[in-house]
């Protein structure tokens, strides 16, 4: 806010009005958690309904899985259910129940056993870091196919400024994270804001001028609550993400391991990667190699924004047509 105020004080003032409106907004009651169909320690697969082959949605370790089922109008889970799929959404659970796990450990100890318990190969659809982890799982467990949404793989293709900023944040936070056993969400959120501070301020300035009773305003509040919520990142996961991925790019160099097994960028199953063309959190240059389609949206906008129908169309194409309805008996 201070940085933007130096060049555009009016926008900064408007953003303060928007921040007050956001703080005072009426929140919807929190929905009841969906039923569990599998649990490993604190992580659970939650049933989002539907019939047909199983699709497992794998969210990032950063922020809650709610973004994939934010509200009925923009729910990715609901859209995939309409494609003739049974949808299971992974909930990573409390950080305290997985405190000793790094990123690879979340795949090996939690995700792989949950997939095995389904009893059939599923389509894996991973968002952001969840997509990176879905690729790893697809190479290590039977699955039908893998689709990533705005997922990074080549971390050395991030802008050098972004990697340097993350390295500085980790240097200043590492000792505290080791003491706490986790990296607080607020630290990561500050890193995200720094990627595009002008846009962060501008969106609150726009919100301050919006009708607070409109559906758009209610979704803004829900989205910001999601973005500012979530479990802290377990310290070992933070270290692997910031040192081994952003620092050394082990995935991009073919050196990332889950347990004692190397992870392949191109799993043996069909893979497709759907990118957000205006993404600053996972820029298109960082995407895995393979079949690629680009949605003209931002990192979160591709999921819940005005271009989400394009994402749904690409997903429907990749996942294939829904199962044919049974023919009536003669």
C-alpha cells in the first residue's frame, strides 16, 4: 500500500476504503464438510458427488481446498461432476498432523495411500503445487490420467527477481519456522502480494466502489477469505519448496525424488497441462512439458473468474465424454 501510494495516492486511499468494506462484510455461514471416503492421518478425500469414473482434485498445500468448490456458480468440483465423473476433493487437513512431511512426503505418505484406497485408477486433476504433486503421484501409482491447472515444474524459469525475493523471505523466516515447526501463512501471503502489489491494491480500491450486496462482492469476500486463510506450511515442506524447488529446481532438472524413486516430468499415463496466460504465481514458462492449453486468465481467475467456462471446456475435452446412459431393456 505504501509503495503504490507513492505513485498513485488516490488508488491507495480508495483501497483503504475497500479494506474497511472487506473487514465489515457479512460472511456466509461456513458449510459443513463433505463426507469422507478415505482418510490417512489428517488428510481426507471428501465426496463431492457424481457418478462415473473417479476424478481426484488435488489442491495446493498453500491455502485451503475451498477454491475448487467456492460457491455453486463457480465450483470446479460441480463442473467436473457434470462431465460424468465422481468427484473426490483432497483435504490435506491440519498441519500439525503432518508436521514431519516435506512436499514429497505428502505425496508418498498421504496421497498415494489415499489413491490406492479408492480401488480403481482415478483421473488426477491438480491445481498449483497440487498439480506438481499430482504428476509425481501419476508416476508412482496406477491412475487413468493426470491434468494440471496452473502448476509449476521448471522452477528456475521463474523471474530471477521472484526467486531472489523468496530466498530472502526464507532466510529471514527459516529460524522462526524451525522453532515453530511451520511457516505461517502470513509469510507466504506477503510473498504473493509482492509479485504484483499494484494489482493487489487496485482490487481493493475497486471493491470499495462495489455494491456490497451484489453476488460479485460476496464472491470477492469469499475469495479473499480463502486467500488469507489456510494451515501453515510444515517446516520441512517449506524447506523443500523454497530450497530444493525454487532454489535448486530439482523437478526441472529431473532430480526430485519421492522416497527413493525419481519423479518423471512425463508420466506413463496421458497428461495435459492447462495454464493461465496472465499468471504471475505460476507463469506459463514454468509449466511441465507435454500437451498444453492456455486460458486467458490469472492464476485464481482461471478457476473462479469470467474465463472459467474455457477451462471447463478444455477439461471436458481432456477427460473425454461422460459415460453413455444405459439403454432401456427391450
